[in-house]
């Protein structure tokens, strides 16, 4: 597939160099992990557990927002900052954390980040005010920043390229399981014992996942330490941002996450109100639809193999838009089906875009992944806050309108990439023809 196709191709290489010692000869390089080889299953299980912990912690207050609002007398927009502060802090810190991972190692950075985030998570339930809750959530998000970009870089270095999409899909599937289990757990526990007990349960779940990760993750065999050089870092980041393909991928990730953040921040408020009037436990169970995201992200590799990256993105966009429109109905079954489609489309699109970033940037992978994660979580933060504001101003229709605008942005970027690819092919054909004619004239 041509590099300029959709922002999801994998053939373009980031231009900026990343200083590191000279690599060992190819003949002595350790074998990379792939399905069926030793270590692949342990790696998959460890990163799956890390993904569960990341999303369970990061979005632990999202299903509890109506209860948090009631407890502190806050509006939906004010309470939404308990989610947006965490995702926004992650977005701001992920790039410097990725730079540290270039020096100290992906495995070490992931372990340290998860440990700090889990520790903070045990204090979150005791926040005495909304301001303290938001502040603790911001610290937690900053701690989690070292995990996503390091995980993507770890996979790109340790897994064979042909298995990379599937491996990243499993990590993203862990995200979806974490998001689902955390919300379901908090929903039912909050209904029985309150939102503080619910946040405590999420913290204990994350502790268990952190222990599993620590003992299961294989040591890195293909990592080469770099130096902490701010100028080199700025040059690497500048090179990634100058790459039009990577810019499109970053925009796609941000826009997809804007939709997802808006929908899942506001859906609880909609379902506890008329005409649904659902209790908190049932609202938390709505997040069972995350299982659809688990399936669609894990199957992203097969989807790309069948449809290509452009086709996979078009399908993800269409599915998400259809879900948004369907969710406008006042029937619970229609709303649930809409959430299923939104979730499936989002996770498929995210898996395709994030894996493309990891394969596109052959140098400074951690920074390339960090920029994607920054855009992704800034989209989440913006979507959560703007979705709540839109809901306050225009109800669920306002939130859906915001989501459709973001989906339209993804579609526009993908169409632009498709047209650019076709134009590039047309430019290349005459050059080939001229070369053939020149060869023929010389031979004659």
C-alpha cells in the first residue's frame, strides 16, 4: 500500500536520527517474539495485564460521575475533570517519560509507572474534596504516562513485524477489558457501598495486575540504551512531526478518542435520567459492551490483511458513525446497539492507527508512540470535557453532534490520504515511461 494512502500505511520512515550505540550484526541479533515461540505468551499475558490496569485506573471515575456529582454538588462538566485531569496529565507527560525509557529501558519504565500509579490509586478513595480528587487523578495520569508509549516501543522492538499488529491488538484488548471491568466493578460496588469503596476496589484490581506484569514480562533482548540528550530528543520529535504520514495518524487517534471520551463520559448521566432511570449498578454493567472492543482490537490484524489499512479505517469510521446515530433513539436496546457499534469502530481504528505508528517510525520509536499517545489522550480529555458541555447545552443530541464532527474529521483525513496515494501513483507512471523510452532510444 502506498505510503501516503491514509495515514495508516507503514512504509514511511521518520526522518530524524536517534543516537544509540552501534547495533550488533544481524547474525547475532536475538530472535524476535512471535506466536508459537517461547516468551510470546508470557509477553502477551503481561502486557494484557498492564493494559487492564492502565484503563481500569485511568477511567476509574467515569462510570461514577453521577455519584461524584451528587456527593460534591458538582455539575457534569465539573465532575468530568476527574477523568479529563488524568488523561490530560498523561498526554502531557508521555513524551518525557518515553525519553526516559530510551535511556533506562522499556521494561523498567513500564514497571515504575505501573507501581507509582497503583500506589496513588490506593489513596484516591480518601480524597476529601472534588479538588483533591482531581489533583490525585492528575498525579495518577502522569504516573501512567510511562506505560503506553513504552509498551508500544517494547512490542515494536521485541516482536516480529508480521505479528506486530496482532500483538498491539492484544495490548489494546487489555485496555478494553480494563475499561470494562473497572466500570462494571465500580458501578455495582458504588450502588451497594458508595463511590469511594468502588474506587478502592479498582485500586486492588490494579495491584493484582501489577504483580502479574512484574513476574510475567520477559526481559528486553533488542533494546539498545540511548543517552538523555534534549537536542537529539527535540530533533527526533521534530522529525516525527514533520512526517505527514505520522501527523495524519496522530490526528486520527485524537479524533477517534474524542468520540469515545465524549460518549462514555456522558452516557452514565443519560441512562440515570428519564426515560431510562437505570440504577448505578445497571449503568456500570452497560460497559460490558467493551467486550466488543476486545474482539475488534484483537482482530485488527486480520481486518488489515483482508481490507488493507485504508479499508479498515473506512470500516471503523462507518461503524462508529452508525453507532452514534443509532444511540439517538430513546429505546434502551437501540442505545445499547449504538454503543456496541461505537466501541467496535473505535477500538478497530485505534489498533490500526497505533500499530501503523510503531511500524512507520524505525528510529525514535518511543517518541513516535509517545506523540501518538499524547494526541490520543488529549482527544480523550477534550472529548470528556466537551462532551459534558455539549450534553449540558443540548442533551444527548449535543454529545452525538460533537462525535459526528470528530468522525467526519477522521473520514476527511483518510480520504485525503487516499487521494494523495492515487496522485503519487499517477506521477510515478510517466517517469517510468520516460525511462523506458530513453532506454529504447539508446539501444536503437
